[in-house]
């Protein structure tokens, strides 16, 4: 059995996305069928459309989503029909070398649905990050569904499925920001703004937001930045050092992912401090640094995938903090849009007009 639903598909490289009818199979063993309620538009969806991730067109886009489980396949015990869930792209396997060493947030063999969703003519779809949630319904591995408190609105909850979790986790999990730390965040889009919110949650004493766009610095302040630097007008490294007693910050998070921002992060950090790279570079980018500085400054240079999150541990906790008013997820939702507005949302994202556009179904 299967059903037909409407979904946003990138049919070929660089072409605008289109609304298509897709065929979603009933869940098989270990799978879950989820009725999508909201799905944020992430930069990665645009990368897929542009062919920057792979050539496996057509892509079923969307991967920052929350919804309600409609049906589950054989052997699924963690979630049941009616559960309100956030979809994740880290359904841990429990058996790879990372999982076996008790570090499941690095799982190297994460699960997705085994059955394929298709176009009406039978062409197999590649779901973005194994999710594909710009759709009325999608099929995932049951482990990709994390149950959270249904009191949270879907538009806010779904954001934890990708970018906002990546930023929060870059600060809390990867950077291990703690009470009294000084933090600088370079790039204050959805991911960087979340790193700022995460640093505030973790008790950072000073949080310096760095961006080239004053609109982003304004939202950064709303989410917890204590100081802002427009790096078009001032030298980012000098400014962060000045604001931290001349030393640099304990943790600097690069949420842009370019050689120049990484170099700023590297030198805006105090001795023995930590750099976290969460922005995603492109294949042609290269970095050159004096090796003696890498050695002499000590500390840690880390990268953060998905904020080193463990969905089962982090999503319910962050939703609880949201419901207590301690984490303002609503501040990330610039606009809510319909399924057929995704292409326009890409445009606005490209111009830096939004933190997040969220499709609400
Ligand atoms: N590591 C992960 O798991 C993960 C997950 C999701 C997204 N990402 C990546 O994080 C990055 C940020 O994503 P986003 O959704 O926040 O994007 P975004 O486009 O919303 O934000 C980028 C921000 O960086 C600013 N910026 C650009 N160039 C700059 C510069 N030279 N100096 C300072 N600021 C600059 C822009 O003004 C903007 O505010 C992207 O590379 C995205 O692919 C990583
Ligand atoms: Zn694993
Ligand atoms: Zn994403």
C-alpha cells in the first residue's frame, strides 16, 4: 500500500523547485510515516538544489521538521501513531565504532527509511538528509523521530531538527561553553544566532556577536549577545580582544565557514581557547596558518556536525527549556509560508532577509 501527497522537489540542477505529487509507501519494519506540520528552510536545501551536495536528482527537499506520527512499521516500539515528533538526521545505529565506545553523537552509520519514496511515474526520490519534509507526509526510519512535548508549536519545534540545533550544540556540546566563559560568534544567521542563545543558556559572561549585516546583529542582541561588532566597519580580531581585556574569547564559533572567518576565529581566541567550526566550507576553500601559532596558542580546534547533538537527549530537554521561556525558538521564525513558497524563501535567504522561513502545513 502507498499514498500520494504533495511535496517540493528539485527536479534538476539549478532549476527552480516545483510542487509535485509523490508516492509514499506504508511504513515497513523499523520505519515511520509522519504527517508533517512544519518544516524550516535551511541553506542546505538550497545547496541540494544547486547540485552542491550530490547529483542524485530528483531531491525531495526539507529536513528541519516537526509533525505527528501517522503509522509505524513492524518492530517499532519507541514511537507510536499520534506522537508529536521532531525529525532528526542522526538516528544512531548503536553498533558502529563510535556508538560502541559510548559516543553515539558521532554515530558513523545513521539510519534512514529503507523503502524509497517516488514521483508518480516511479522515479526514485533522494530525500534531503534522509528526511524530505517539504511534503504533506514523509517516510523515515523510526529512530529519526524524537518525541517531544506536544505543547510546543511545530514551527518552533521543527527548527531543532537542523540549523538551530547545530548552533546551540556548537556552543553547548562541542565548544563546552560554561558559566563565566567569554564567547565570540562569527556569522549570526540562524546557526550563529542559535550559538549565541546556547552560550547564554550555558551561562557565558560575555557574548560578542560578529556579522557584516546590522540586521543580524540586532537579532543577535535579542538572543543574548552582550556586544556586537560589524566586521565590515571594524577589525573583528581587534574588537573581540578589546572586549575581552585584551586577551580574546575562551570560545570562538565560526558559523560562516570561510578561510577569512576561520582565521579571525583562530586569532580572536584567548590562549588555550577553543575554536568551533560549524559553518560549512566549499570544496575549493583552503586555509593557511603559521603552524607555530597553532602549536603556541594551545587549546582546541574543533568542528561541529549537527552540534554534536544526541536527539533523544537534546530535543526533549531544549523543548522543555523553550516551554519554560528560557530558550526563545520563536525568535528564529521570521515568517511562516506555504509549501509552494519555498523558491521565494530561497531568494529571501540569499539576500539575508530572514533567519528562518518556515513552511507550515
Ligand atoms: N555543521 C552543521 O551541522 C550545520 C548545520 C546547518 C547549517 N550549517 C552551516 O552553517 C552556516 C550558517 O548557516 P545559516 O543558516 O546561519 O546561514 P545564514 O546565511 O542564515 O547566515 C550566515 C550569516 O553569516 C554572515 N556572514 C557572511 N559572511 C560573513 C563574514 N565574512 N563575516 C561575518 N559574517 C558573515 C551573514 O551576514 C549571515 O548573517 C552555513 O554554512 C550552513 O551550511 C552547518
Ligand atoms: Zn553508530
Ligand atoms: Zn539544515
